[in-house]
């Protein structure tokens, strides 16, 4: 197993406010064994699902005894978890019963490389689902792994109220793990004393790193208790479904390895810590502690390391052996032809005077420079802001790509705030970054540190109009959104 050691990098002078320490991912990789190839996609069954987006008062344990007006896709346990086998077709009917007359909705299947018409972006690929309306989705996910789904309309509120679910496509293992658990991480904007949701967005949040939740949670609890077979090698599918917060996850008290990023397998490498942006997923294998002992999944990016989940060993212990977690099968992402690639640069920044981005205390001055601007068009990609907060007025695509061609994108963060950049319908091969030391991996959501440039490549092999945006939802809705057209 390769080892990636965690390094702390002090960012270059002037890049970051004094005292801010950035965590870097990765390090040096020993040569890792290649992954076993993906299996052919078998003929599966149809999996019919009916989701009704509606307000359902729900008392998640992390709400402190209060029942809050969550918006959810289904009755019962939150969130809905859809587990299907590779080859299965999802046949989903979405009905909109949200409680507001103008609250339209849709479902975006995050990370799934599906046909464009199923991608769930209103106006771009489908009409918005109006209150009382319906829409049918039907597709066969081509990749195994850990994914999720959420709306792509008024996302800051709809996701803020819980309108989301988890999608797991089975069929990627080479050997069974001793457990397979989900750890869903996100915050809530909740006033626990009043038992009410807080405003989901703030002007300050829009202009800075987003409006953070007031309540952290794992699987709807302050701290998730997971019972794992003692000494077993247990798969944890960890998802960051927060609209805003970048985490840095680590496991304390047990050995752990990363086996997949954003659903796609990587040769296993030891987890020291992993910067984990909104919308990202990481699959871990953790060696469960002996009976009666507990390890912890933590967020080290919090001011003090925050325990997200307690991992307890239960039952008769497995025999002692070296920690060599079984890898997953390789993904099915087409290999970019870098020799024939066209390179396109993208800069993610505020629309303020670019000179303002060079100053020493950028946070304050970006906010000052924004006072005369509508917050809806504060952020930009290559100097262009998406017009308006929703998708009803479509700009031209930010780039037109030729079907089948390899593209190399340089994703430059021209601001002092982190941006997780998400592409629909494709998965980037992440080649390298100038501030993070990263293993080569695939990702549909790529974290850009302040001032950083990340080099990615992909084959534009999925025709259609594909959103390309920041997944800090307030940044997305304030202009850092665009789309690519593949023809
Ligand atoms: Cu952003």
C-alpha cells in the first residue's frame, strides 16, 4: 500500500492571512499495484422509485429534541439511501409537493455520468418541476461507487432543509469487506434553543466562504456511533453533503486507507488526513478496533479536532494480520490522451477589480469592493457571472468541446477563498496541483485552495450541456456557475 504523508504547508507570502495553516493532501507514493479492471456492465433490473418532494416535520437527533420543517424526498428515514447493482436502471418519478407556490425543483444525480436529459438541471436540460408537477428520470449509472443526489433549484434552501439522498452502485469489490457503512456529514442552520431553521444564506457568507451551519452532524446525529466487527476491515462511505463546509477528515485510533475518491477507485493509500470539500465522497477501509475499544473519525479542519463518529469494535476479534485493505476494481473513466489535448484555462474569482485580489487582507477588501454589486453576481468564472440566481436565463456555454476529444483544464483560484469545482456528466483525472500534493485520482468535485491552480484532464465523451460550477452553493448561486457544451 502506498503511503501519503500529511504535510502542512504555509502558503506563500501574501497568499493567505497570517496564521492560517493549510493542510496538504498526499505526499510521495510508492508504486502501487494496478487495480483490477472493471467488469463489463451486466444487464440489470429496473428499480422503480417514487420521490415526493414535500415538507415533513422531522426530529433528527442533532436538532436537540425539536422537530423541524425539513424538505425531503420520501417518508421515513432521512435521507433516502438507494442501493442498486451495477447494470440496474433507475426509474424515478419525482413529484413536487413543496409548500410554496413558486418553489420548483428537480433532481441532479451528483457524479453520475448519465445521459444529459437525466441530469436534473432546470432550464438547461429539463423544465423545472413546478408545484403539483412531475418528472420521470430513467438511466443506468455506468460507474460503481458512492454518489448522492440533490436538487438544482434554490439549492441553498432546498439542500439546507435536507432535500437530498444517497445513491450507492454496488459491484466494485474484489473481496468482501467486513462491514459497509455510510457516514453522511453535513451541518444544519438551526437555532437549537428556538427549534427553528436560521436563514440559509447571508450576504457575508455569499461574499466570503459561505454561511456555515450552526450544528454539525454525522448521520443526523451530533456524533454517529458505528459498531464495527472487531478487527475487521470495514468500508466507510463518507460523504460531505454540506452546502458550504470544507472538512479535513482523519481516523484516530485505527489504521485507515482511502480506496475511492468521488466514487472512483484509487490504489489504496494510507489515510493521514484528507481535505474534503462540499459534495465530495471518499471511501475508506478502517481496521476496526478490538472488542470494547473505540476509534474516531474526526474533522481536523475545525478549530479543535471534532469527533464526527465513534467507531467501536464489537464481537469476537478477527485474527491479527497486516493492514492491507482489498482494493476496489478500477473505474470506467476514459483515459485522457494528453498528447492530443487542448488546454483551456479557467479562473475562479470574484468580479471585483482583479487588482483587489493581490492585496494583503483580501477578505476585508473583497467585501468592501462588493458593496456596489448585486450579491447575485459577485463570483465569476473567467470574469463572467451566471446571470441571475437560478437557471432561467441561460448564458452561452463557457466553452464548446468536441465530442471524444481530450481537454486539459487549468483550474485557477483567483481568490482568497476555497472553491470546490464540480463538473457534471464527466469525471476529471486530477493530474496535479501547485499547493496540494495529491495522488493521481478521479474526481467530479475538485478543491481549489486560495491562489491554487489544479491541473485536470478528461475526455469529453458525454454529449450535451453540462454544468460546471462551484459547489459552495452560495458561490454557485452568486455567479460562479457556467456550463460546457459537448457536441
Ligand atoms: Cu466557491
